[in-house]
């Protein structure tokens, strides 16, 4: 005899297998979207950090003009440091496009000054002042304001992150709706049990608890498997990128960091709790129709 | 017509001018009044479709009446919330006409169901449930699933489930309707024993008039949406049409 061993709500293998598959797929997509979203924001932060405060000045003229441009730049308030980029450094920058030793000696390379602004300076104002100072010094220069294009990059990546977050929210809402629908279907299919328990004096919480536990377990298991699959997919993409040494500009770079682990670890918990709440609300609403 | 002669200071079940309708022209019960004194064993008879099952359903709080008042154990249930009704239901044992056994549970587990609902631990009730199933003649079928039980066995499991919490009131809907006469007599003896040994108030809805005559208990006759009491001493009934 094992009265406590048999669940009062029997398992319904066919329907629950289908539900598990759907929940698992949703958790997989949600976890993957979460990873993409986090990576997008991380990439945006990295981009911003990299370019913040960096200014490049192209100088027309000879080495003397370049040296003069460095002096004027350093003397401009708001500039922390400035130095001329050597021809060797310039050739190195062009190497990905022209190959090693691919720059003929006769090819005139632009003379460049790399400057760094002091932290928290108003970059736009600094660029205006620096341009004015260089012009006053009689130098023909173009000051590249990284902020313009970095802001565009930031916006693009923020948008990608927002899209991914929206996908997470939509997938979560879909998952909750699916669980609520499945709970309702189970409730209808096993109305005999619900009624018998109700007429035996069971409180609503007792009956709802049967469904809550059932769907909590289903959510946790589906979430765990979905997260595991998302981890596998991310790791596979990461592996392919590293194998091909690919640099995909403007796309977030998957990293599988601690934060990614947190997303993957939270997925089963969130899926379980969301399933449990969806089941409880559905059952309590249905029971409210009974005497 | 109001039920008369069953006056009691504190009836276990009392219906005062209870009516149930599903629309203006569809009265299931028109004006039913009755009371069951503690320790009584009463039959509820009437033609098929008279509303016996509905009346029992009202009594075990499976329905709310559209008119009148139902009191259980001296408590007026009319204005009680759903939460407040649950403890009252636990004091009522119901034998459903269609048994309502759960197919995925064994006979033992089916009988133990109300105890699980009440939050009891298995070690506390194991012996009682086994003893009860033995008492109804199913001591060797504890692990049997309902699908493998005969009609009479199912009925006995349903009865055991109804009495396992030692309810103050048992409501049985056609408890002998699916069994032969011999089994019917045997089941009735179970009710009689419960009534005598534990003083449980019992209301049995049946159209088995042979059983009613043999039982020599009071009879409530339900017809045309109303109840009339027929003392067993005045019982000279013909077979009810079914």
C-alpha cells in the first residue's frame, strides 16, 4: 500500500510530451535570445569604451606639419595626450587590406595624429576647439570625430539588444499562455478528479497545488533542457567563429561569460515559476465557477 | 408540500422551502422542505427524473439552490463562502450513483482519498483503511484498480470512501442500483451497521422499493418538485415506476 506514492493527478503522457516539447523549444529560443541580448549590450559597452575619448587627426603636409599638429593638439585644453602615428604603424593598419609589404614606398600615406581626450570632457566642444586651434596654426587638417559613427554603432547594437529582449518577452508570454492553455485542458480532461476533490472538502489551494507542482516540474525540466540546448548552440557558434577567426562587425560577439551562465541558470527557474503561476491562476479561476 | 413529522431541535440536514430552477419554466425542485434528525436512516424515493439526485447534490453542497435555505449541522449554508463550505463537506460522506472512483488509484488509495484531502499522514490511517476495506469484504482487493473490480466491489469501495472519515452524514445515491438483490441487501446492512454503531445520519436515494420495504425505515417521497414524508408504519407502497 502506498497511498501517498500515487499522485492524485495522473500523468497524461501523450499531451504532456507535446507540451514539454513546446515549452522546451520556447525556453531554448528565450535563452538564446537572452544570450544575444546580453552579448549585444556587452558589445555596445565595449565599443563605447574603446572609442570614447579617442580622436584622430589627418594632417596634409610634411613631417614638420605633423610635428606642429601634435604640438597644437597637446596644447589644446581637454586633450590628455597626442602623438604622431609612424609610417610603420600606418602600414600595419593597412595590412589587412593590402597585405604584408603591400604598401609601395612611393605611396603617400596620410599623416595621422592619435589624440586622447581627458575623461568626461565634452567631446563635441573639444573637437570644435581643436579644429579651430589647428586652423589658427595654419595647418590643413581633418579631425575625425569617432563619436559620430560610434553613436550610430551604439544605436544599432542597442536596437539589436532591444529586439532580442522583446523576443525574450514575447517567448515568455507565449510560454505562459501555452501553460495556461494546457492547464485548462488538463482541468477539463480531469474534471472528475477536481470535482471529487472539491466535494470531498478540498480547498481551492489544495487542488491548485496539484496543478502547480505538475507544471512547476514541467517548467523547470523544459527550462533546463532548453537552456542546455541554448548553451550548446551558443558554444557551437562560438566554436565556428573561433575556427574561422571571423570578425563580424556590428554583430554581438558570443562569449559564454558568467553573465551568460546566469541567464542559462535562471531559465529553468523562471520557466518553472512562470508555469506554476500560470497553472495556479488558471485553476483558481476555473474553481471559482464551482459552488 | 412541506415535510412534516421529522421535527428535531438540531437536525443534521435541513431544507427550508428549497427550490432549484434553470430558468423561468424549468423548475427541477419547486418547494422542498425536510429535516433529518441525528442518527436517522431515511430513504428518498420517487420516480426517475423526480430530482432525487439533484436534491442530494444540493444536500452535499454540489449545487446552490435558487430559492430557500439549506442548513447542515445547524449551519445555514446560504451565505457561506466557498472556503467556508469546504469544512462542512468534509463532514458529509457521499456515495455517488456512478461511484466516481479514480481509475489511476487502487481501491486502498481511493478509500484513503478524503483522508489525504484532510491532510492526514498515511501511517496514521493505513490500518483504518485496511480494516474498513476488510469490513466491506474487500480485504483481498486492496491494490485492485477500479477497472478490475465488479460493480458490487466498486460500490463497496465507494461506500468505504464515504465512511472513512467517520462523517456525521452519509448521502447515498442509488447505492444498490448496480448490484443484484443479494449484494443490495449486503450493502444496506453496511449502512444499517454504520447507522447503529456510529450513529451516522444516513439518507439513501433509491427506487428499489423492495429494499425500502425490507428496511422498515422512514421514507421521503419526492414527486412534482416537492417532498412528502411517509412513515414506515404506513408503508404500503407499490413498486415505483423506473
